């Protein structure tokens, strides 16, 4: 990142600067990911009954904001350069971009294994994939500039890198916001969950059913299970927990089992 930033100012390459800026957000994002993982693994403190698992999602959201800011700056600067092209030293630009590609390939291999297990690691993995594409783009721009002298290759590649960042960052941000707003996990059919819980022998009604994501790959559920007065609560509770864990991978479920004759517990109006 530091080498690319210095080289960008020395060579006048906006594409190289955009790649350095993206790497800067990667470095900060990886630092936040590391801090989030370390913090989340610590014990729950006073007033934090779920621990600090949500820190990972806050870090992912902050990373999204940084990515969009970098993309916006690069796109704006590229537009300005189309009107007033700058002179580019394509030789040093090519050398630095090639070195950056090698480093990005190494990072990609390191992050690939954990990308499916954590939203924050997935965000970092996506950034590195984009960096690889960015490095390739800078190499192409340098080669075009060296071979033809065309002054628009550099700002064009810079703009493409910026446009590449925007949709990826937006997807990551939407996912983080969805988790923070405690929406039901994507792809989860709440009506089906309710129906399957109601199909458990002895259950006559299910209400106050809530399912949300606490952090990556950690869904949480709460529900009230109303059973007939003659039914035993223990088998119902055990079957409901098995259903949620086996069919929906919801390991943490808080279930209240109440008899049908109990009328004091009504579904929350809000």
C-alpha cells in the first residue's frame, strides 16, 4: 500500500493511487476484523449478555463506508483527468503494479478458507479479489501507455476500479445493515418454521416467534409454544430444539412452553 501510494505520486498514475487507496481500506478493514474477532472471543461483560459478537458486524459496516468513500474519490478524480490528462511514467507504474498483484494473490490464498465462515473475513476476501483485478487493470493501463502513449488508459482503469468497488461494498453494507436491524436471516421462511413447530405433537399454537442473526453463522430464535393441558412440556421442548438445530442450524433458541389454559401471556402487540 505504502509503495503503491508513493509510486502513484511519483508516476502521476491515478490507477495506481486508486489501487493504493483500496489497499488502505483493506489494511484498515483487516485490522478491524482482527480486533472484532479478538473482542468477540472475550467473555461477556456487564450489560453485554450476548458478548461482543456484534463488533464484527460493526467493523464490516465501517469497512463498507470506507470502500464507498475511496470509490467516490477515484471516480471523481478520473472524470477530471479525462478533461485534463496527466503525464504518466508507465515503466515504474508497471513494476509496482506487478509486485502488488503478487502480494494480492498471496492474500487471496490466505483468506479463501475463512471467507464462508465470517462476514468480516468474506468482506476482506472480496476486497483482495477486487485488488487482484485492480492490479491487473493497472498493469494493462501501464502496458497500453508504454506501447501507444494513449493518455486515457490510466484514468479509465482508475474509474473501472472505482465502479468495481461500489456494488461489492453495497452488498456487504446491506448484509451488515440487515443483521444490525435484526431482520430474519435471508432465505429463512418464518411461516414454514412456525408450521413445523406447530406440527410437534402437543403443540396447539406458536406465537412471538422471532429469528435474527447475532453475527456470522450464528442465528438466534425465541418463541412461545402453547401446548394442550394434558401434554408434557419436556418432550415438546426437546423436539422443538432439535427441529431448529437440525433443520435451520439455529443452535441458540429460547423457547417458552406454556399450557393452553394459561391466558396471561399474550403476543406482544409491537
